[in-house]
C-alpha cells in the first residue's frame, strides 16, 4: 500500500457528501463536526503507522459496507464509467 492514500496528516476533505447526492463545504460544518473529522483522520493515521494491515482491512471493510448500502438504495457508484 502507498502513503496513506496520499492524505496528509491534519487534513480533511474540502467537501463532504451530505446525502442524496448533495455536497457541502467543510467550512459550512459546525466546528464540533470538523474536530471529530480531524480526530478520526488522526486515529486512522496512527493505525496506519502502527499496523498497516489492520488499517487496510478496516478501510476496505468500510468501503465495502458503503458500496453495499449504495447498491441497496439503487444508487450507482459515481466512479463507474470514469477512465
């Protein structure tokens, strides 16, 4: 696996999906929410540094659950058809 998927420590996405295909700017989120996001990303970085295999398994599991949920909701993967 690469370098934590190219995510630098202390960063969060600039935009987040807010459901039903809507995206919102992280700047518009409550401070508490942003702090939780930063804390979660920090914990992921520590897990990656401590046990890369555990990190990989957890990230892949979460991605699979999200994809399964999208399929059940009848939503297509937005990455499909992109080359």
